[in-house]
C-alpha cells in the first residue's frame, strides 16, 4: 500500500462537488424560476463559505498555499512544457489560475442573476443577456478545467479527480520534508523528474 497524505479536507470536497452539481444543474432548471434562483443563491453561499475557508481552513485549502503570483505561474508553465515540472500536493499554479477564474466567473453569474430580481434592473434585456453569456462562458472554462484535470492526471500518473473525491494523494519524500504527516513512497511511482533524482 502506498503511503497517502490528506490534501483536501471534507469542506473543500463538499464545496467542490456541490458547486459543480448546482452550477451544471442550473442550465437545466427553468430560467429565473424558484429552483433556478435557489440553486444560484446556494452557489453564492458556497463561494462565501469557501472564501472564509481560504483564510482559516486546513493547509491546502488556504489561499496562501495555492494562489500564485505571475512569476510562479510563468515558471510552472515553462517547466511543465519542458517536461520538468514538479508534481504539487495542493493546486498547481496553472490549475490555480483556472480555479480563480472559475470562482470569479461563477460569482459574476450569480450576481447578474440576482440583479435581475432587483427593482433597479428588473426586466433589463442587456442584463439577462450578460447573465446568459457569462454562464456559458464559465461553462466553457469548466470544459477546459475538466480536460486539464484529466490531462494532468495522465501526465503525473495520479488520479486528481479521485483525490477530489476521497481527499488523499500519494506521498513523496519531498512532502514529508515539507512537513506533511506522511511516510514517503518511491518517487519513481510519480512523474516528477526532480523528486526521482533526490
Ligand atoms: C450561479 C449559477 C447560475 C447559472 C449557471 C445560471 C444560468 C442561467 C442561464 C444559462 C440562463 C439562460 C437560460 C436560457 O435562456 O435558456 C439563465 C437565465 C436566468 N437566470 Fe440564471 N443562472 C445562475 C444563477 C441565477 C441567480 C442567482 C438568479 C436570480 C436570483 C438567476 C436568475 C435568472 C433569470 C431571471 C433568468 C432569465 C433571464 C431571461 O429572461 O432571459 N440566475 N440563468
Ligand atoms: C464535473 C466535472 C469536474 C471535475 C472532474 C473537476 C475536477 C476537479 C479537480 C480534480 C480539482 C482539483 C484540481 C487540482 O488538483 O489542483 C478541481 C478543483 C476545483 N474545481 Fe473542479 N471539476 C469539475 C467541475 C467543476 C465545476 C463545474 C466547477 C465550477 C463551476 C469547478 C470548480 C472548481 C474549483 C473552484 C476548484 C478548487 C476547489 C477548492 O480549492 O476549493 N469544478 N476540480
């Protein structure tokens, strides 16, 4: 049995799959009706909770752990394209950019949905249009997000989607060195060229 390390706490996993389910379901609910609005508001609550958790949550849930600066994103992409990138326990910098875009996008969809119910903006055609365009735009990002999750899983030789379900990833020596509560396994089992040399 490989040593495993806990990465995604239950709140992150519940947040992720509830967000994914409610977001996708809202393309099939009656537009603007009670269920649609309810799902939309539930999504806004989820994002608010996740925002707080990003400050006070467990190690890999925190923004400080995974929100990268431009240089980290650039370096990661360069190394990834050259086949020299290191597998990360938390979100990798490229995934992080997508995650921030998804969170911001979903937030905007929810807010433009809510605004349509206010006296000020009720019946505004452009807002309805914007809401719909944003919703489909975020849906496009979701497609890329899922393809990337599968692609990165194949590249690194570990199932990232399963990790988002059970919360664990295989541990490497470098993870133990970084203070994770874990026993390391052979680095050769993961596609991480630097760890293999260590
Ligand atoms: C955050 C998740 C949401 C998603 C993915 C979403 C998605 C969509 C989509 C795709 C449409 C266009 C449907 C169509 O024309 O076939 C739509 C319409 C609409 N949505 Fe949302 N929505 C969300 C949240 C909300 C919220 C929070 C509200 C209000 C509280 C809302 C209110 C409306 C209304 C009133 C319409 C009808 C606009 C019109 O008459 O064209 N939505 N939504
Ligand atoms: C249904 C198919 C989906 C799959 C298979 C999937 C897969 C994943 C995976 C594997 C991760 C972790 C990435 C990593 O290891 O760095 C992740 C994170 C994330 N995904 Fe998805 N995703 C899906 C749908 C969605 C949808 C529909 C949304 C939003 C509209 C979304 C938003 C996010 C967010 C915000 C995170 C970060 C979670 C956190 O740190 O709290 N995902 N997703």
